[in-house]
C-alpha cells in the first residue's frame, strides 16, 4: 500500500498514476486539493482498489460527502470531529459509495455531553449507524459495561467495535467478545499459566460472534500455547521473524502469515497496538 506525502503537480500526477494502477492509496486530506482527491478516488475505485482518506479537518461536511460517496474510506477521530450528526451524514455518503467510516475515540466515555469529548449516547448512535469504532485502554481505563453496550450497538448497525487491550487479561473480555467486538492484545498480556485458559475462552466467545482475536507477538510463547492459539483460528501477527528455520515454531509462523486481516479490523495499519 502506497502512502503519499506532499503537494505539487508532480505529486498529484503520482497520486493519479497510483490510482490508475489499481494500488490501494492512503492520504491525509491536507495533502491535496479537493478535485485532485475526488478524481483519484474515482480512478482508484474503478480499478477495484481502496482509497483511504485520513481526516485532518480541512474539508467541510459537504466536501467529504462528495469524496466518500465517490468511494473513499474515511478515517477520523474525536481529536478532529465530535459532531455525531455530521459524522452520520458523512457515513451515509460512505454507504452510497460502498466505502466505510472508521472513528477512533481517544477521549473518555462520557455519559453526558462534555466540552472535550463526544457524549456516549453519540457514540452509540455512531455504532448503530454502521460506523466502525476503535478504542484503546492504553492511556485511560475503560468501563467495560459501556464497551459492551458500544460493541452491541456496532453489531446491530453492521459494523464492529475494535478494542485494543493493554494489561493483563480480564474475564470481562469474554463478554465483550460475545457482544461482537474485535479484540487486539499483545503477548505482554499473557503472563500467568492460567491466562492460557482464559485466552481460549476469549477466542471462543469472539469466534461464536463472528469476530476474532488479534495477537501481536513480540517474544516467544510456549509452543503448546501458541499452537492452540493458531489452531483456534485467531490471528497472530509476528512483529519480526522470531524463530530459527529449524524451530517447530516456524511452521506455526508460516501458517499464521497466510491469514489476512480484513482491513476494517485495524486502524490504517496492523503493525502496532495503539
């Protein structure tokens, strides 16, 4: 996937050229003018590839409706846009263009409207409208009763809550999986022997809901545990080649690398845990 990063006639030509070749393209909305982006989106989708537009707040709602209805996937967050009604209008345009909207919520989950965050009721509306919502507990703890509601509403709307979990495994992840979330963890969450049993329960709940677990593997795990994770059909992302070619782990690594994540299950790139 090619990401472009500059303005100027030569860069516009490069963008159009990539779109004609049928490559997936990722750009920020402040890198090109409106009409250049619109033309590129149309070319990209005509060739059957994805065009991903990262929102910096440059364009107004009506311009974004034009671009997304042409087929651009729209990636935004509460750091840029917090008006739920505006987001729902843009999402309707995405649906017309067979595109998706992805919304990363960094702020707290507020039950009432606040100055610095979208109210939780607004997030529920976004989920019900089919917007893919991403959340992490990296910077702040999350109320899992609220996450369960959000996962359920996303599922009703035909999208997913994608949750990036940091810290030890918790039993409430089983219920979150049952409500239809995708859950991302790293091997750092697997510390105790009993974690392997809980991890299997989490994977089973996710698979039963039609979603899955994504494990970011940075260190070697016990062979039997990694074997069970792979055979349970979870996704294992190897951040580097950990194993010697003679290691029995190598076969598990090769098997895992054959599986491809749906682009809707991660925010832009599946290379790190947000």
